């Protein structure tokens, strides 16, 4: 649901909804670039169809319907089989709706980011640098492996271990849902 | 709710982090069919990845965890902590007044000087790159309140014209390259004034005051270099910020240059003294020091090839790395630098002479033309050795009888997929254009050299590839990958490496067909000669080819998304000097 004090077509609303929407589409596609493209599509379509939105109703739910239509077209065009169907898609929708509500609480968001910042400092420098190149700079595992003279498998293992350590650390610091 | 086990979470993480492995998609589908509720974990980890991205893109250093032991105040009581703090403060004040002349009475900077933050180039704290704290590249982005370095440079240029004399401008890139032609090495008697002795390893080594510190000079904002050519991700580093650089950008005193992963590369033409080519994942920093008599260039890590003209003044150029320092009066050299102080520094001198000193103990060694030296913490670490360089080019080198090159093109287009191009006078790499109505135009170039002339126990320290380009790709790079599978020059096609066999994936795109990491890249913007030196991964690959010739399946140039075709002369082309050439430098082990 959108904050009633926010213009649903304003930049603030876009930014507020972008995070959970991107996570929703990333979870469904497993493709970061595709998720980004689909987010753009969702906002573009939402804006084009803004006359069909009934003010006061669930804006986030409306975006999720558009997102699901975009996903359907995405899988048709790429000829990939959708990973999430039926109950799994409903569970994903529920998770996205819960995240949407959580993200309305700036204190929760900032506490989690703060914990993440702290926990990132607890992994080794090398792991941190690999994470930075991989996710901060958006480089592929192959590119990271090349720059560190490692194998792709070793990069992925390092990322896995770092992620587990960070997730464990964040869980210690804040209530963090069901992640790792 | 049932908690997922680590294997499930790893599977989910691979899905959202782009690290899927074969079979993951089916495994994930099975997991979700069995436990639809795991979709919530899928969302949570996707969200986690996005949060990580956000944190990792923030400017400024990551907060590194402190030791988890309780603080002194908790362990020893408040009074002890206060006393320790007072002692520390007193010691700092004493150092500030006594050990740093000129600091006690103000800033120590003439009133007319530019307000540049660097005060003591020899202290880690003054190091604008913060090497002591973080040897790896930092994710530096501009915060909204920061002035962009480009704007700062423009302001600096304006200030130059108003408040200080303008030094002669760097010539345009082409002229800079011409002006920086390799010059003769420094006179051979330069080491006569430095005491030398022979150490237990037989090397000429001595103690040297190479690391004595001298009062630093606040750097000015002079233009010191121009980026003559850029390829891939190249950044100019300035006061903790980094901006994407392009060919023609200028480098001011105190600024640095950083390259991203392969195929990144930049050619930096310094004013009147040197030309430096940075390979992928490399960082250098210009550093003003000791008046104007010594210029210091920090090479933090990576691969560097430098051509340094003899210093007109006779004052050396210092190349400073985490492990050691090289004093140069005029030379052509190559450096491979690990980021850690206890890592490996490799130096190869092509012309002239370099004095290489180890930071940990101040020992030094003179490395002459054609020699190689390493710095690392182990014994036998500082010794110059003869380096051998051998080129492999059909009809030219190592001898005119050499015919060990094999090359061909794999072409995807319908009638070509089953056709062999081994006898062609050129080889090609190409990708699909953006026009999705015309897919299937990929081409990949296969090249292999017989390296059996190099002794199997040789240690490879440098490798370069040179080709003669007949069709340039507009500066857009084609990656170079090691082949993992044997292929026959006169039989290989898009579908098959040799008669009776097929590639794992057409075009040798499978994991068993070729390695997935880059050995380097070729990105010619013009036709004619074009060369590149290989990355560390490339050196490892060449090393493997030499140590175990059975693994030498050559390399492939490919990029399925680069629609600007690259064509270069093959081993069948004339004249022979335009055929593909691999040059390997090695030392005996």
C-alpha cells in the first residue's frame, strides 16, 4: 500500500516502491538486468494507465499486477519457463507486500542498512572487495575471477561464504525476516 | 515456518545473485514445487542482494570491524583509560611540535599556496589514496555535495592562469606519443657513486638511504600527463573521488589513474619524462615530493609498462610500490605489482638501468637492461637475473624457419557454420549487431603458437600479442580466452573442432571448449599494427602452455555482443612480419 501522503505518480512514490518491486522481479527472473528493465516497464505502464487506478486502493497491489503481466511477457519473449507459478508466486507476492509495508518504516530501513554496513566490515578485506566488484560495480563472476586470478568457482564460494557471514551477523543485530 | 537448510539458501542465493550453475534452475523449480513458501526466501535474498549493492556503492570506506575484545575502559577501569588517553595525547603533541618542523607555528604553507590537503607525502596519512588502510580499490562515487573532479580540474586550470605561471602544456596525444619516443638509456657509470657489495646470493646489494624522508611540498595543480588512449573502464582519481576518464583527459599533479577489469587499458603520456601503459586492474598515483627535483609515481597494484626518457636534470624518477621502490634515470621497464606489501613485485628492465630497493629492509639491487628482479619477503628475493625474450611469428621468429602458428576463423552464419577458413589470409572476430533481425553473425578467431622453443622450466614474466589489423573494431574490445580443447586449423568450423568431433557449444563457447576468464583483449581503433600485453591470467596460461605443451590449445578472440568486426592478418599473409606474433619473456628457474 502506498503512503497516503505521497503522490502515487511522484518521484518519491517511485523510489519508495522501486526497491521491493526490483526484488520481486529479481526473485522471479534471477536476472538483475532483466529485473531493472522490467521495473522500468512497470512504472511506464503504470503511468500510462494511471487513469485506471482508483485512488485510495492498494497501489502496491496494483503495481504487482502490472509486474506479473510484464513478467508473463518477459518469459514469453525469452521462451523461458516461469520459475514461480501457483502457490510459489502467491508466496512471493505476499513477501513483496510485507516488504512494501516494512519499507514504509524509515527506522526499520535505516536500522537494517546500518547493520549491513557494520557486518560488511566483519568479512575479510578480500571478500569485501570481491563483493564490491561483484555487486557494487555489477561485474560478472568471470570478470572478478580474472582480476583476482581466481577461478569462477572460487569467486562464487567466497561470495557465498561472505553472504552467509553477513546474513548471520545482520540476524544478530536486527530482526531480519527469514534470510539466511 | 520450517527453516530452509543452507543448501537451499545457497541454491536460492545463486539464483538471485547471477551465479547459477548447471541444473540449478531445475533444482530450484523442484524446491519451489515441494515448498512454495520458499518463494519468501527468494524474495528476501533478492532484497538482500539489492541492499548489498546499495551499501557497496556508497562512497567512503567500509567500517572495518574492530577486535571484539572489550574496550580498555571496561577491562582496566576508567582511570587507566583516561591515563592512557592522556599519555597518547601528550605523545602526539610532542611529535607534532618536535618531529614535524614548521607545523607548530601554523600550517607551514606559504600564504599564497593553493589549499591542497596533502602535507607530507611520505606519511600514510597524507596519502590521498589511503593505501595504508585499504590496498584494494575503493568504491568511490561522488556524493551530491561534492564538487566533481572534472569541475575541480576546470577550476584548477582557471586558477593556473591567474595565480601562477603556466607550465608548458602537454602536447596532443599523437604528438605526445611521438615526443616520448624511446630514448637512449642513462650513462653506464651511474652506479659508481653508490656503494655496493656482494651478498650471499651473489647479487650486488647494499644498504641504501633510499627511503629517507624529506620535507614534502604541497603539490600544485600542474598538468602532468594526458591520457593518450583509453580502453574499457578507466578512471581518474582525485581527492578520494573517481571520475570516468576518456582519451585526451589531463592528469593533474597528485591525481591517480585506475583501470577496471580486462579489457581495460590506458596509455598515459607524462610531461617530458615518460609514457606509461597500464594494464587491467591497475592503479597508479602521481605524487609531488621533495621540491621539484624528484617525481614519485606510486604503482599500487597491477601491470605497468613504462618508457622513461633520460631525466634532463639528472634527478631520478621514483616508482614506489607496496614492496619496494625503483629509482630510474631513463629506461623502459615493466612492472607487475601485488597490492599487499608482502606480495610480489616483479620488475623487468628492457633498456637502461633501475635501482630496485626493498622496503622491508632497505636492501637494493641494480637491474640492468635485459634483467629481471623480484621483491618478496622470502630469501633469495632481491637478485637480478637475466631475462630472455623470444617471439613466435611464422617465417620471422624465433627463426625464419618457424612455422608453428595455427589460426582460423569460426563463422556462425548458415552456410559458413560447416565451413573451414584455415587457409584464409586473415582471421576474424565479430558479434551480432544490435539489429535483432539479423542474428547469427558471430565469428571467433582461433590462434595457437608452438612454444616448444622455450624451456619447460622457464618462468614466464611477460607476454604480448601483436597482430596486423585489416579491419578495426572501432576501439571496442574483443576478449582473449584460453582454449581448453584441441582443434585442427584445416578442419575446425563453427560446429566442430576437428573431423568427427563437435564443440560442447557451437563456436567453442562451452566451458570445456574455452576458459571463461580473460587473458587480455584487442581493441584496435585503426588498421595496422596492434598489440596488447596479457593479464596475469594470461601469463599463467602461457606458463601452462610451456610447462605442459599438451595443454597448449592456443587462444580464441571473441565477443558475441561486439558488432564491430575485427580482422587481422593470418599466418598465411604476406609479408611475414605482419603475421600474428606472440612474444614471451621468461627467466630460468
